[in-house]
C-alpha cells in the first residue's frame, strides 16, 4: 500500500502541515525597534534567543502601569483577521493581554472580540486572537495595555503576524514589507501515481483541522478536471464522500470534528459499492455508482483548483492506500 507521513510539524508526532496561501500584513514581524511599532512606556532591547534558533527575539520591560507595544493598520468591515505573537517570560508567569483596536472590532473579550487575556510562561508559546471587523477603520494591534503589564515586568517577544482569515497560519517572517506564502500543493502524478487502482481501492487517513469553517479537502483523486474524481472532504458540519463519473455518488458520514482533534476516516470504492466511515462510526454506503477509471493524480489537502476555501489548513498524520476494496472499515 501507499503510506504517506512526514516529520514537517505536529503536536509531538510526525505530521504533514498543509495550509492555504497567507500574507503577513505586518512589514516588521521581528524588528520591534522599527518606528512602525509604538513603544508605550516600555524599554526595548534586542538580540535574544528566538523559537527558530535565531537571536532575533526582543525583550520588553514595562516602565509604567498598562505599558504596551502597538502597531497600526486599516481594516475592512466584515473581514476576519487573526493576530499572533510568540511570547515568554524570563521566569514565572505573567497575566496580560493581546488586542485588536477600536474602532474596528467588537468591544468584548476573547475570540471574536477586541482583546484576549493570556498567561505568558517561561516557555515560548504562540498566542492568537481572531475577530471580525465591525467597521472600516484605521486601528491597531497591541501586546499589553488591556491587562496589567506594569513597572518592572519583562517579557520576550518574537514573530508578530497579522493575516486575514479565521486561523493563524504558520509564521511568515517579514523585514520591511508584507510577505505572502503560497498555498501548499501536494500532488502525486505521472509514474508516481501508478500505485492507484482505477477499478477499486481503499483510503485511510488521519487528519487534524486547524479551524472550524470553510470546506477543507482531505484528499482528491482526479484527472485534473471537475468531471471525474474521488474525494473526501469536510464541509461545515459533516465529512462527505463524492465519487463522480457519468453520475454522482454523494453522501455524508459522521460529524465534523472540532479544530485540533484527530479524526480517522476511511473510503473504499468499486463499482456499485462505495463505503465510508468516520472514527469507527456507522459505515455509510452507496450500492449504485459508476467508478471513474481515467484518474491521473492524487492531491492531498487541497481541491484541484487550489481555492483557499478548500485547503485542509491542518495536518495529515497518516494517509494509507490499498489497491483493493474492503468491506471492513
């Protein structure tokens, strides 16, 4: 069988990280000494060890009550933004906050609001806040200010990122201009696709979603057209299987798991016998379906037209393919 996994990144286990395109809208993601960052009652020093092994982290020392670090930008009403910082203390823990500005964002606390209270420890952590702008406004992002970052308190900071979308994607460094990362494009084609049995086969995949919206594709076998494909993807509520040849077989099975939770899905196909199962639940079937037999590629974590709304935006822990049908999912 085909077996795919990678030590790219994952929570303590090897996983393949697959993300849509994203742009860090902050031109200076590490150089907090730049004038784009307003230092309000803080002393800034540079040259400290960062999570990526560089010496590009900075240290902030508060000189007064409600000290803060801020950056300004313009938001569009109805657009969702995610802001993130890597933070750690020198020792102990620190109760503080990250925030988006007003006007521009709702005045409440937590995800979907203007600010988020956080606990910074002496281990590097990435803190994020996602909210949808409720006005067109010139506004800002900040660390500290909303919750006590007061005289004598110190914190290391690195890797600031502001992006559109409901998920903070992996860090994109900037040094003087915004930077866009292309969507991940994992495709097996040509002679590498010879493992695929056109008439029957079984997929098993373990995946973790980063967000709770959009329609992330887990995998798709196709002939690079919208007419013929075998795919399995999450919509906003369920896991869905879609097999298309001269006719279509579409059915849902199981509830979409929450962001961050590992799920296990299987799909087995042959003529008039398509089976699917999620996390050991009920096996759903379609016993009247024609299987496409001219497929040429397997795309992992993305739809063939590469729209970001279909990106997995998460991790693949394991993808296994057997070139025969199975009645035991």
